[in-house]
């Protein structure tokens, strides 16, 4: 009887262990495009072998304990066992992305983890090292000493490091240089082993404390989103969400998951849902009420309806920052669009056009428009500096600039439209 | 049996009258230049006159088709009108697949016709302000039997050309006004510039030691330079209008029966008349006709490069212009704003669906439709029905219209 109960318990536990998957179900062309690296990896292994090794590394892992560093370690070891000279691990990961076993978000997490784990450590001159405040140092060293036993025991390496640094910061303010000094000091005093020192130093160099998106948190966000906003078409793919974000080294979708929680993503998507219904509206009226009755109904023209929808969109985007879940942060328009696609509110084919609406309030300036600012400035000076009759040439240039670049319809000042 | 023989003879004789004749007409070359060319006039039912299955070309108020043996200038115009009208009709029937056009009864086409149109009497009195340099499509009329005015079907009237002095024309010179505004800005700029230079020279003269020999701000040389250049600019500004009058074209004329795009435009009015009634000229009705004229001519430019018969500037669908409220007024019905707008809409919707889209759009409009309201609404509603991706295409349309100042 006890045997059967035990068996039942084990079986239910096994069932309760979900199959972890980071398969791509939204992205089109990968943000990480390195065909050479993939070719190198495929020299030593067939594609199916890499996929098998990857899937094996996921087996038996609970969703709450999935760690990028552990997966990397497990995969890497399996690959090296089969091919001891294999040195294209990154290519193997990229191949998994190409086969849609991974998406760009999970790929980036794994690649970053790999980069951290393989960071070379420089041995610095002790005189160049800065240490934390003397009075706080012993307490901080105690925290560092417990890294393996307290923090790493039941958590992923990056989570453990982050938690440890947070504990250190509770003791006192510490910057990155002082953190370096702290780890060196801990190693010097043999409070931590050289192996632990290497782990901590690599995490510090890799700025792990600033990376809040782990495989675990990503999986949790994904599951929540898929539960509350199931995909309408799981085969749909979009290149729009894998385009690079300006001035950042990530794609739109990666940025979305790195910077927003699942709840924030759903709230952002709702803004687009309302925008869409307003854009599709066949009639919009403004009703003016008197004491007890309706005095007047004004029907908006089609373009007024359109501009009203844009104005309301911008208003709602700004108002998001007042929401407690956003904590004063106002997401930008592209994040909102990406969120709407992630939650299946907008199909992939509509993304580009919806994204292009931003041009209305934030138009891209052409080279000539940007240059005209400088030409205007120098021409103004030149009109005085250059004697007549040649001084009229810059004056003419100024007038031409105003006539051509200065033009543009401005419905804000057009009195014949409400919006 | 006798009836069968009679029927066969009748059919055979009808077939014998479907003749093709080669005549000289004005056509467009590959690079849109006008040239005289021998063309085949098809579907004629007469062997000696411009009387066809779908069009009869007459002179003025006559009901008799122009004979092939008539004077050259008349047959040239008749052949050109007939040739291009057949081309326009074929476009609507075969490409647009319009049943309405396929069933339009035979139209009388009047060339060299100067009478004004009368809704009751068909033709206004001969002496009542004869019309030139124009063309129009008139709706069918019931006539006035008691006064001997027979009913008539839809017709197209081409006026003769007549040289008109520029001073007699009422021109909506928006381009000229813009240039004058620019010149005014330049004048203001140079005045400010002269003042700034004078003031900076005064400040420099009183704060720094003058170089020996260097002219001061109040010296004769400086004053001559400043005043002289100002006077030149002023003279240019004030003389601009008289100079323009001297150098500009003084005479205008328009031989509508010889301009292919005008012929297409007028036929388009007829083709769209199931929904766009031919009551009066409005921006919508003219714009829609321009659009189809451009499609038939396969060119965004209408009545261009044809100086011998036309000194009117023509219309250009690709002209960059923004919406002005004045375009809603009848006085501005013949600007090319709507033409350009519809041309751009077709590009957005795509060539494949574009033609069908534009033809379907007419059902959403009336002759009195406005641009900003009914036309835009019509475009959006038509897109719901005809666009491949309605939501995305409507966004593109709305963005484009927003940029045009609508």
C-alpha cells in the first residue's frame, strides 16, 4: 500500500513538472544573424544532435529552477564529451535559434550567461584596488563569505549574485570598483575559495546585478501572457519585433521583456486595443448637454476622427506613467506596439503600419531638414559679415530654406478642424 | 422561312456597315509628345461619315455626322475625337468592366460647338455668350415637345479654340501669389540685413579704433552701397508685376477636341454618370474624371506638352500641394488636388485593386460631395470592401491624407 502511495506521489510530481520550452512562437528573422558561427558548429555536429543535447539539458528541470548557466554548462559538457575539440558553443545556440528551439530573448540570456561564464579575469595591482568603507568592510565580507551556502544553494548563479550584492548594499553603499576590491579582499583573506572568487568577479565584470531578465523570469512572464492572452495564430511570425531598437543593442521584443513585467505588457497592449477600435470607428460625435437635455451633437469628420484617435493614444501613453504598476515610467510607442503583438491583439501584417503612426507626432527629419538648421544659423551671420552686393546671397538662401523646408501642414493651427 | 431569310439579310446588311476607316488623328507618342498619325477608326456604321456604333461626331447643332469629305480641320478634329473616345470606351468596358458603360446608348459628340447648354431647350440661344476653349459633357434631357425640342441622350460638346487675351482670364494664380510672397520675404530679409550691418558698423566704429582709410558707417561709400542695394531690391519687387505682364504669355487658347486627355476626361464624366450626376462642376466630379483620364492616358499629366493646341498649364497628379479649404468651392473645381489625391490613393491600395477601388468609390459619392468629408469617408468605406488588408491600408491612406493637410 505504501509502495503504491509512494508511486502515486512520484507520478504526480512527475506530471506536475511541466515541460519547459523556449520555442520561438512570435519572432521572424532572428536579431542574431551569424551564419558563419552556425556553420562552424555544424561542422562537428548534425543539427538533430544539437537539438537532442539541448532538449536533454532541459529534462527534469522545474520551471522555478531553470538557470541559463546550468543549461549552458550541461550542454557544453555534453558537446565536449562527444567532440573534445568543439569550440563553437555560441554557434550551437544560434543554430537552436535558427531551428526555432529558442527565441531571441532566451538566446540572448544564454549567450550573455555564456559570455559571463567565459570572461577572462585580469589580475589587478592591489594598490589600484579600492575597498569599501573600513567600518562596513567586515560585515560585507561576512555576506560574501556566505555566497555559496546561503545564496547559491537554492538559486541560479545570477540570482544568487544579485541577491548577494543586494545584501551587501544593505550594509552600506558600494560602487563597482569597491565591489571588485571587496571580492579581492575576501579571496586574500581566504574567506572564499578561488573558484568562488572567479564566479563573483566574472559576475561583476558581466554586470550581472543589472540584468533582471533570467530564463526563470522570462518563462514566468511568457506563461502568464500565454495564459491570459492566448495566441490567435501560433504560426504567425514577425520581423518587426526582431528589428533593432535605436541606440540599443537589442531587438524590440528583447527590450519588451527586459524592461516590462507581464502585467505591464498586458496593460500596454490594451492601449493599442483601444486605438484600433477608435481607428475603425465609423462615427464619432461630441454631445453637448444643457441642464437636462442634449443641446447639440457635433459629428467629427473622418480626418478629425483619425487625429482624435492619435491624440487619445498619446494621452493614454502618458497616463500610463501615473499607473502604480508603471511607477512613473511612460513606455514609448514601439514598446506598446510590440506588446500588442505579443498578446495577439494585432497581427504581424499590421505592425509596420501601426508602428508608422509615430511619424505623425515624431516625424523623421530628412538630411536636408537637419542641415537647414545649421545653414540658417550661418546664413544669418553671413548676411551681416558679407558686404553688399554679395551679402544678398545668404539672404536669398535663407528665404529659399524657409520656403521649402519650413513648409508643412499644421492642423494644430488650422481653425477649420477640431483635431 | 421567309422571316428567317429576312432576318439573315438584315443581319448581313448590318455587318456590312461595321466598317473600319483609316484617317489622320492626333495621338501621343511613347514619350508623350503629340503627333499626327494615321489611325484606324473602328465600329463605324457609315462608309462616308463619322457615324459609329457608339459615337456620332457632328458639327455644332447639326444632327448629321461629319462627312469624311468635309474640310480638313473638321475631319482632323472629328477623327481625333472619335479615335480617343473609342479608346476611352474600350478602357471602361474591357478593363474596368463597367456594365453601365457597355449599355450607354450611342452618344452624339459635337465639335466646334459654341452654344451654351440649356436643360430645357438643349441649346441656349445662338447669340447668348458663345463658348470657346472648353469641353463639357451634358446629361440626357427630356426635351420640350410643345416647343419642338426633341429629347436627347448624353452628349459631349467640344468648343472651338479662340485666342483670348490674358487680361480677360480669371486666373486662380496661387503659384504667382506664392512667388510674390517669397519675394516679399526676401525684401524684408535684405532690409533687416542692411539695418543689422549698419548698426554693427556703428558699434564697431565707436568702440574700436578706425583703420586709416577705412570707410565709416556714415561715409558716402557705405551709404551709397546700402541705399543703392536697397533701391535695387525695392525696384525689383515693385516692377515684378509689370515685368511678368510684359514677359508672360499674353494669349491663351485650348483646342479641346485635339487634346486626348480632355477627350478621356469628358468621356469619364459620361462613364461615371450613373452615380456622379452631370449637373455642375465640382472638385469631386472633376477629380474623378481626371483620375480616369490619367489612367486611360497612362500618365499622371493631363494636357501636357501639346503647346500648339493648348497653352493651358495642364494638370499633374504628382504636383506637391496641400489641401486648402478653397478647393471645396466651385471656383476651384478644376485644380488638380483631387486628381493628385486619388492618384496617390491608387498607389497605396495597389495597382491590381486600385482601378476596381476607384471605380467602386464613385458609388459612395455624389456630385455635391465634399473633399474633406464625403470623399475621405468614401475612400475609407471602399477600402473596407476592396482593400487586400483593410486596416493596414486605411492607416496608410489616413497618414497620406494627413500629410496632404486634410
